[in-house]
């Protein structure tokens, strides 16, 4: 499962022999990489899983994109290059906005939506937008983001490691991600989505709180909402067993 690049997207292709159903596409959030998904999910038994670094992030080449639609287009280009007609799209935070965009604008390519710590609208505080535009404040902004990204049980060391990874992004990428999130608003278009959805949120998520998840659950096809006690915005890596089990069960329902 080595690194490959297509359409500006870096990806790791877990393709076990005899894998069944549509592939699972894991899309990280703003300032993230494929490592924001737990290894248990990236190497899910019996399923093909594509874990990506979006353009400009992690091992993917620059430039990054500046809009949610731009990221969605890059992922479609990657799927086209791999000859994959449909995928179940799992999106965390900004990745959830990208997943929703794919379901609205390329419905025939989306077999299901696994939405984690995200919302139909992702407004970003003006102070974060302003701070992330200044390269000299990268560490300060990253530390602020990390402080709000986890539940109370996460260690200081893990928060600091998260902040260092975000601060190490190429100049401008984090700001462009936040600006893309701030401009995203799918609230009026959710009714057009046909793909079944499952929604996951941490009970202590302060960035995309549970009310965002409830809004999605009420308006999207499918069923199921997992509220993870004690977890924050990074619920997938805070509670990998629960999130992986929910994803596996969802895949069995929508793409057996």
C-alpha cells in the first residue's frame, strides 16, 4: 500500500484480494492529511480503501485548491484515473463539505456518505481567517486550532503534535482551506442528495458541534447518527474503534 499520485492527489490504496463493494474514499479536513483517519479504517479488512492527501497537503504536490468544489474536482480526477465509477465517500470536517459537494454535483459517483465532524455550513471565525493569512503566525494559529480540536481526555503531547503538523503546512494552504470552508454553504441544497448518509460527531466537538450533525441527519437520506461521548472534533483518531465499527457497518448496508 505505497504512495501514488493522480490529479494532484496523493493516495494510499488498500486493496485486499477479494475486496467487496464500492471503495471507501477517506477525505481529511482543513490542514490535515490521511493520518487524520485511524489505521484501523485505512486498512479495513475486506474493503478497498483509498486514503488521500488533498492537493498541497502531506505528500501531495502544490498547489492546493482554494474552494471546496476545486477539491471535489481533484478527487473526481483521481477516481477517473483509477477507473473507479463510484465510491462511498467518508469526509471529516472540510472533507465532509467535499463529500457533500460530490454528492450534490456528481451524484452518480457517490454510493454513500460517511460524514464525520462536519456540517452543511462551515463558518470560520474571522480571527482564525486573519491569523492564518500571516505566515509569521502559523504556530500561533495551529496551537489555537489544536486547543479546540480534541476532547478533554486528549493529552497535552498529542495536542502539541497536532499543532506542529498543522504549522508545518506550506504557506497559504491552511488559510485557503479555512477560506474554502467559510465560503461553503450547502444548507439549501441538501434535499438534492440521493446517497444514503451516516453521521458521526464527538459529544465535545466545539468546532462542528452535535447540532450540526443533527441538522444533517434530519435532512439527508439514510439513517444513523453516532454521538461519541468524550470525543472532540478529531473524533476519528480519538475514538478509532467506535468510528471504524460504524464505518464498517455502514459499508455493509450501502455496498454489501
